[in-house]
């Protein structure tokens, strides 16, 4: 199931134990959108930096599919090692 809230709401009414999760594409899209919102108030975040951050999260999600904590650990590690 994707991030379509109408579909989720209808399915949740049939299956109350249902939990909403996002696939990798929606996670990355929402992450990128959030970065661009941050950029509105912080002009130091260039498009190159935003693309690099998105790439780090993409690599982390690809390498750690299914393990939530390792995804963020690796994303942070990639960011720290690059500096």
C-alpha cells in the first residue's frame, strides 16, 4: 500500500489491525520535499547538498531494507564520513 490516505482509510475500516507503512519511493519523496521546505528558511542548503543528502538516504535504505534502525545509522554514518 502506498501513501494514499483514502485507500488506507477504507482498508483500515475493514481491517482495524492494519498499520500504514511507506515504500522506499514515498519515503525518499517525502524526505526530499521536507529538505526543500527546510531550504526555504536556510539558504545555505544548496541543491547539491540536498541531492547528496537524498542520495545518502537512498543508499542507506537500499542496503538495510527491512531494518529500520540500521537505515538511519548508516545514513548518519555516510554523512559524517563525507565531511
